[in-house]
């Protein structure tokens, strides 16, 4: 694409790797490349780099390095958590999850249900909040010996952030394990696995690290209760065998180190940009409604409904100016109404009118204001096209 590139407002789909992350990775793509599982000088050097990265990831969530299992990303991590804990226990297992979970939980749930796992989907309120009492009740109704509660900490579509401790307590009070997907929240919210988290899904490319790597936190003593998804090699205690890509692990670790130091600064920058965007949009006279929680939401994420304008049409008009998503990036090619938006009470038509704008820690206020101007212009263009369509005489 020649000339000026569109403004990037899709950080919840993927945040570009920070320059410091790229610099940390480069040596491991050049002369320091080696298999970290080889027992020689270069291999041991690579292994030390991987373990340092594991330490950085663990430190960010208050875990020990031994509790971190590197995976190919958040999708694999969630699969390992859910399938690993329940797949071979279908006759006695139950999975309790919310109505706004990511597809990597919802689709795994359906697969496990086919193997005999009892499923219970818990509704949310209009802001996307989960009631801990409903979690407890669902576990009781499921009446299974081996239960797992899986919750997305911060919605990738509407940004609502759940309170961890009450949900974990509801699970544990009913003898269930608690899995939390912190892929979206890790960059913005302090995570402490000591709040009762048994399993946690982490993503690198949502926090300014490279794509292609993630991690599963597995609480001490729980590893022997998980069944591997793949076998062969014995790496990472056999729970996730295969050669760990050193450059990706190093990049993930570097991103975690940056988050621990710069989270507050980047949060402020993302919020300033998002609020500037909304101010210009409101001043333009555009009609819009913000989705999600008004009390507890991800910094920088604005899920916005534009009444009377389809998200797909609006984004088509913004192709050369702004990059954003109609809903979850994982389903960006599927223009059915989002299950998350339907779960918070929107009908089919309303759900198709929602666009997610994701501002990052490096998004400037100036770019945010310019993006809002582009959106306002696109809305007027869409409105004019709709008016012209209805003014045409029928044949």
C-alpha cells in the first residue's frame, strides 16, 4: 500500500511489537540461534534465555517460573486448560463458562460436550458483568465431581473487566477449579494469581510482544491433573512438548518486563487517546452508544454502536483512513451478529452496528482526533447514501 497508511485502531486484535521487544529478539534470529534443549554451549545459552523469559512472564502475574507453560498462543493455552482438565473425564466433568467467552472457550466447550462433559453457560447483565452467585448455582446444578469454571477476565469485544476474587471464590466454594483468560487484560490490569486462579491464559501479541507465543499458568500441584494435547519430546514436563522458539520466548519476556514498568504510563496514554476520539466524535454531532461496563472497562477499548449504520459499511468507507474491527478479530470474516453483543441484550440489527476501536499506549491524541474526523465523515457519507437509496423512484 503506497502513500499514507490508515491509522491503526485495532490494538485489541494485536498490538504491534514494541521496539525494545524487537531488539531483544534479533540476536536469537541471528548468531545466537540454537535449540534450547541441546546440551552444549549454544543450547545452554538459549535455555538460559528461555528461562529468563519464563521468569519475566511469571513475575508479571505473581507466579513462580515453574508454573508457566509456553504455548503457541492464547488459543492453545485455553485448549490445554479446558481439554487438559476435562477431556478424559467426560462422564464426571462439568464446564461452566459465561455467555461472553472467546471462541477458544466456547468451541472447546461444544467439543467437550460431545464427549460427555456437562455444560452450563452463565448469562451476563447488559454491561457484560458475571454474577458470582450464578457461577455457584451453575456448578451445583451441573452436579459433577470434576468441575471447571472458565471466565474471560476482560472481554475482547466490549472491554468489560470482571472482578477476579469473587468469581474464584464462587468456584472454590463449590469444589471447582477456576480458569481465567487474561489475554486482553494483562497489558492494562494488575493480575495476581494469588487471588484464587488455578489456570490462566496469557497472550504475547496483546501486550506488545510477538505473535506466535502465549502461555498457560498452571498452579503448583495441578500439572498432574492435566492431560497433554500432544505428545513427544518431553519438553516442559511433557505437558506441552516441542522445541520452544527462543526468539519468541525472549520477545514475550521483554514485553512482560516493559508492561511491569510502563503499564501506568501506557494506560494513561491509551485512555487520553480514546477520550479525545469520543470528544471529537460527539462534537461532530454523530449519534453513538458505548457498549460494555461504565464502571470497569479495559483502558483504550471503545466498543461503539452507530444506530442506523452497519459496521461493515462504515469500515468499508474507512478502509483508507482507519483500521478497526466490527467485532472480535477472530471472527472478522464472519458478519453474523456477535454472540457477545447478543448476550448483553442487543438484537440482530443493533449488534451489526457495533465497531470496536482499540487505542494503544503509543496512540497519540492527534491521531485519535484525526480518526474521529474520518469516522464522522464516513458516517455522514453512509447516511447520505442511505437517504439517496430511499429517494430513488421505484421501477
